[in-house]
């Protein structure tokens, strides 16, 4: 794959559950080296879109690609190159912190020596070194989120899909997580994440606003603010105001 090709690509992507369109005709492309934020309330389609982009859900209509491979049919070709952190924590409560990382490392086919090395580094990074032998069900909510992120990073993926990674965290821990995201991005990772915290859109390179399964607008935070300002006459809207203005207007399209 060319380095100039999108890391994530959706073309008229639609997912129906009966009569419900969870994702409705979404087309988007996320370039290498970007932090792209999907922003919208619960039920807006963010999770379903992410699951289709990483091959865990089959589109009703349209096509999804990750790292140049069609999802879900070619998922195994690239599964070692991306990391996925689901909104519902995919960690095992009856295993210890270190055992969870060992388990995920074995799934990815890593050498045991490399798993041990990466576990040590990630526990240090996530401030979990003193919890290595602790059962996961004894961890706090924030510690479980840290472990979930560590599991997604274990195999050193080049692309990350993070579904509501900061949900339920206090503001200080949310800021800490974003420091990790920016450090990962500085080291070459492409990140697609979802959030319903509108202020987090400010920390993304580009943002896609979702409502009722549709991508109603996308662009840089500054470009979306300019669009909202032009449509409402309001000067310097914050991201919460941007979302309210653009969803009220029912905008569909992208800005640079």
C-alpha cells in the first residue's frame, strides 16, 4: 500500500438492523498520521462505524477498508497491524493485569520474550506496575481503562481504533489519556477514536460529527467553527455550540 493511501476508508457505508439505519451512507477517508475524532451522542452510530472499519461488523451496503485491505473479508491480512479498544472493556476479570497482557500477546502470535518486554514497558507507561499481579476485577474503573489501552498497544500497531476510550474518566485522567494519544501519534500511529465529550474534538487533527447514523460534517476544529459561525452569525463558537448549530442545520459535507 502506498503511504499516501488512506489508512481508514469508508465508501457509502451503511448498516441496518431491521428498519434502523445505525450507520447511514457514510463516506470518509483518514490519512496516515492523523488523529481523527468521531464526535456525537450515544446512539449516533460511532461504535457501529468503527466496528465495520475494523471488520467486526458486516456492512449492509458499501465498502470499508483498513490499511488497504477490504473489511471484513481481508481482516486477517492486517489484524497484526492495528489495535482495537472497544467501548465495553475486552479484558478478563478473572485474570491478573499481567495475565491479560500475556493472553492478548499470545493471540497476536508474539514471542513470549517480547510479550514480557512489552508488558513491562506498558505497565510502566500506564502506571500499573504495582498492579501487575492484581486480578482485573479488583481494579478501579480508570485502571481498567488503562489496561484496555495497554492491550490494544501491546503488539505495536501502526493504526488504532479507540471506541470511547475516555468514557467515565475524570478530567485529569482524560487529559492523561490524550497525552498518550498525542505521544503515540508523534511516533507515527494513525488514530481513529470516538467520543461524546465535545471538548475532546479540539485535540484532534480532524473531526467527524455524527447524528442519527450520518456523518453530517467533517473538517479541522477551526474549519468546523468557521462553518458554524458563518451559518449562525455567532462569533467564536465552542465545539458544543458547533455541534448544536451544525446538527440543527442538518449540514452534510466536508470542509478543509
